[in-house]
C-alpha cells in the first residue's frame, strides 16, 4: 500500500487537505488578535480595564498555550490509533467550536469566559490537525519529495499567521461573529473531504497510554507558559509581574514537572516521547533552531503590529480604529517572502540537504532584524517593506527544509510524536516570545515613558496631579491600547478629564500625532532591545542549524 500511495494521486490529495487544515488552524491563531476590539465591543467589555487584562491575555494566548501543551500527546495518540483518525476528529472538533464561538449567548465577563472556553476547545481541534499533518505527509511522500511537500504545508501555516491579521480586520468590519463564522464552511468541507479521501499508510502501533508522561508534560508546560504570560502583567508597584510569588512559583513548579516528565519517560515501557530521539543530531538541532526562530518570529510579529498601529499609521493619517486592518495589509510583504522561498527551498533541499538553506535563511532573518534596527520610527515604507520581504524569504528558506529534516530523521512509527514535539517547540516559542519581548518592551518604557507622558500632558493643560497619576499607570495598558487600535491618550484620560480641557488641547491630545510623537523615543529604545535580542536568537539558531550535520534519513548512519 505504501508504494502506490507515494507514486500516485493520493500524495497530492494528502498535501492539499493537510495544507487546508494547517492554514485554517494557523489563521485562527492570529485572526482573533486583530479582531479583539470588535469582539470586546460586541460583548460589552473594556479589555483595557485593569480587572479585564486577564481576559484579554487569555483570548490572545489561550489558543497558543493549549496547542503547545497538547500536540505531543495528540501526535503520540496518532502513532498508536491512527494519524488520519486523529486528524479527522480534529476537523470536526474545530468546526463545532467555531459554531459555538459565533453564538456567544452572554455579555461582559460571562461572554469573555464563553469565548475563552470555546477557544480552548477549538485549540484542541487545531492541535489534532497540526500534530498529525506533517506525519501524514511524511508517510505519503517519498523522501526525495518530502521537502517540497512539507515546505508548501509549513509555509502555508506561517503565511496563515499573517493572513489572519488581514482577514480579522476585514471580517471585524462586518460583524465580530464573522471572525468565527469563516472557519465553519472550511472546517465542514475539510472534515468531509479528509474522511472520504485520506487513509492510513503506516500501521498504528497499539500501546498502553503513558498517563504519567502525559499528565506531567501537559501540567508542566501549561504552568510554565501560563506563569510567563502573567509575568507581563503589573504586580504591586512593579511594571511587570516577574517578582510575583505566583509567577515564580508557577515557573518553578513547571520546571520541576518537566524534569519529572523526563525521568518518567526513561522508566516506562511505552513512553509518550522517546527521549532517545534527542541522540539524533538532525532531530535535536532542528528542534532547537525551530524553538529559537519561533521566539524571534513571535517577537517580530507583535512588535511590528504595535509599531504600525501605535505610531506609524496614525502619523500617516490613519484613524486608530482602522489601524488593525491596515497593519495587516502593510505586513503582507512578509507573507510574500514566505510564499516565494518556502516551496523553492523545500524542493532544493530534497536534492542538496537542509543545512545550507536553513542556515542561510536564518542569517537573512538576522540581517532583516539589523535592518529594522537601523530604521527611524517614522520610516520610509519601501525600505520597511523590503526588510519584511527579506525576513519572509529567510524564514521560508529555514522552515521548509528544517521541518523536512526533522521528520526524515525519525522512524515511521514515531512520526506522529515527532511532529507533535516539533509543533510544541514552535508553539511554545510563540508563547514565550510574548512574555519575553513584551517584558523587554515594558521594562524599556517604564524607565522613560512616565516622565515623558506627564510632561506632554501638562503641556496641554492636564492638571499636574492628574498627569502624574496617568503617567504612573502600568505601561502594559498603553501597549495593549496601541495593539488593539484604541486611542491610548483618550483611554488613559477618559471623557471626564478631556471634558475639562479646552477644545484645542483636547483635540491635540486625542489627535493622530500627540501620542505617536510622545512615545517614539521610549518605544525606539525598547525596540532596539527587542530586535537586538531577536538578532542574537536568530544567529544562535543558525549555529544550531549548522550543527545538524550532513543530510540524514532515519536508518542511515550519521
């Protein structure tokens, strides 16, 4: 059965269906980010109120966190009970959750909890799709074509993260529920198509479920990522929560559980994950490079959104409410780079191996970060777009060959769990990037923003005590205001303070230039720190990629 499947029509059916699955999953991971203002307006909740920041964070991160936690377990279950079965169930779960999300019956906090809960369910379906799609493709394609197939599949997933920004902006203009409706027809179509056309090529290997490994891994990863997420929220008088005993305790408990997971996996007969795979240099180096690249890419995505929405677009005449949509549009050159480089580098890596393309791609990514560092805050868009294309080309060159090398380095009976672990590193990197880069940015703003903001407000008639009080508010609120396309000054001051000012001062404070000009200096200082850290991560990832060794397939001697 394997040989015909790899030489006939089936492999192209598998490629097209799994590409639809990962596109839908990736797009839904980012589509909500841009749609959050419309969603929260729809349920009647202010996401920037201090008591509601938690709802905001979990709407953004809940999907990513659940995906990161579950993909290894679901990949392992695919190895045991059938990858196609798990993949088909993923389509069904995803579609049901999309329907439930669009029919939120509650308002305010209850509405937010409904959405967060069903986003978690949706993430379970998405994790079933992503955990098994690469394994299904690796089964279906001969090794001399895997790079091309996985390249198309993975680059579509990366492109989906940024296309979701545009789709979310467009759909939110129609109705916030349309953000969730869009997934329903694609989910139903994909489910029927996969059930009718996909088939098991590898033979499932029944084994006992490793409950100890599953529980310790899921709990440890969830605690660690959740604690890092709460680290960006203010605690006491501090701008971030890294000194909070809950954050420190969560990180410590998460690390201990992951250590326990590693110990347990060496003791059981049928472990959830074969730690011996880390003896394979191509597998270890590829996953380390993927983790570091995902952290750098996540930082790039969120910092560019804030840069565009909070500063550049308002300075160029765009209303704050329109900036989420236009930010997605102005980031499209990044997607163009993905789509050009991914399939081409995947095809060439089938002939020449992954190391040259993956390493070269990461060097381009580092170069793009350095180029962004050199840009002024109010940049010329052609230069900005060229750097986005360069970054997209580099990430496309890296991702496709790297995924192919990882999947080819393991045996066919371990491809599900290997795909899950690869996805865990990638999704965990995105979650980590939010904690790491937002914390770096908040720390940079906390040092200079209060004085700059207080002086600017007083210059336009805001009483000194009110200006001082506003300036001492946590910078995270200001960042999220810009991130959500809300006028930060109008939100910080509120209608009561603005009503007491002269019409000229009120108009100047809430205009399109006051806040962007005010924050440009502090923001650029934080941006230098963030992009410098991202450059270092990209270069370390390139070193890991170089260390993968020569071209390697499972069963061959390294």
